[in-house]
């Protein structure tokens, strides 16, 4: 994932989506963010992760969250050459 850039897709946000996920997707935006930007210790993406086993003060993996966002097709990944 380190050589990827992520972009918000055109998939509509619905009532089933929770606010912290929506904020992550909108932050990534149409202009996109690199993995390094998303993975940065103080990134807005990290601040919008809400799960019991995630501690914002530690540099834990965000792969699970990116995988979820990709699976939901709310973001897409493009390899950086």
C-alpha cells in the first residue's frame, strides 16, 4: 500500500454510513491522498478511526480501515509509478 494513492469515489453516502467514516472519505477527497499522508501519525484519517483496539497515540496499522473503505467502494487506490 505504500506506493498507492487513494481517491474518494462517486459512490453515494447513505444513512447506513457513520460520521467518522464519512469524515475519512471526504478528507481523502477527489484530489486524493498518498498512503504516507494517510498513515502519518497526526493525519486526520487516523483521528477518524473509531474501534476499541485502535490507539491514536500509537502508530498502529491502518490497513484494516483502508481495506474496509476500499471494500465499501468509498475510496479507490491507484498505484504510484
